[in-house]
């Protein structure tokens, strides 16, 4: 049985959704009927695993991500929505991806009935991860107010991506952001401080911002904002890629401060 949102969460949701979105009460209660509520990382993980396909999970407030990472099962679409501005923050004990979207699955962050919903890597507290915030083998959709930020990925592997690593499909909509992430590269030139797109991955940017991300290596490095490897696709229909950088502390070559296409 799903955890129904509390009346306090429902009231906050109605207040946020009625203004500025002007949703009708009928729409709101239909949305409520298809939703469940999570107040902790463990509750969120349980709901993602057990809730029916198409469930909307309302987050009750700011949430420490304590581990393990959450895997969205194949064939399931899950939406996370925030009745009030909410941040999910990586804790030091969770070093891998916070979310992994399986093939055939979809994770949707935010939407017309959600306030700001940010996944934060907590680098400002000195946390260095060994993976991005989200690994995408299925589909990740960021709506207005959704963001992936402040993750420092120091994984020793060759895959790019400080904020997101995309083997599947990533869609950014206006008002979303991927910002202030870092990829600390050790053995390869593939950076992608914000996003790494590899294999058959597809990144469709309809709007939003990829901003202030960084790829760094002792030698040559590419792709401060976005790294697109052989077979990957990046289509930019709107939005901004700005303020990103590639950094090397040696005489190595740097390229693609904003976007690097390699082998395409």
C-alpha cells in the first residue's frame, strides 16, 4: 500500500500548485490520488521499488541521501515532485550515483505541480563521489525548477560526467539546470563536468542551463560542460551552456570548455 501524503503535504501542494499554475481542484485531487509521499531516503527507495508504474512521489521536505543509491526498475516511470522547494543532498556514505535509471525506465523530476527540486552532490562540504548524481540507461527528464548540482566525481574510471552520465536519454526543459559539478579525470581525456553522453546516449536540451561546471585533469581534458563521445548525440534547441571550464595543471591540451564532441 502506498504512503499517502499527509494533509500538511497536501495543503502545501495545493497552495503551490494553485499559484502560479492555476490548476483546478479536480486536477489537484486526481494528482493526489495517483501519488505517494516520502519523508526519508529509505522511504523514497522503498516507494520507487514497490509503487506502480506512473506513480508520483511527493517529497515532504529536504532529504539527506544516506545510501544505497536508488535504482528505478526497468519498465517503470516515476515522477518526483516537491510541494515546497526541496533539496536531496548526498551524504559522505553514499559515494556512487544517487539515482540509476534502468533501461526502459524513466525518472521525471518536477513538473507543473512541483516547486524547485534539486539533487545536490554536497561538494561544498568536502564530499568527493565516485560517480555522477544520476546514471541514465533509460530516460531522465528535468522540468522547470529541477536541477543537478554541486557534485564532484572523482571516479578513477574512464566515463565522463560530473552531474549526469547518459547512455540513454536526457531531456532538459526550460527552467532546469545542471550546475557547479566537477569531473576530476585521472586516466582519460573525457571530462564532461556537467554531462557525459556516451554509447547511444542522447541529450536533448530544450531549455535550461548547463552552467559553471568543470572538468579537470593533470593532462589533456575535454568538455567542461558537456562531453559527447563516439555514438552520442547532443541536440540543443534552447537554453544556455555557459561559464563551464576545462582545467589542466600540466602542459596538456584542453578543448571544449562548453561542449566537446569526440569521435562523432
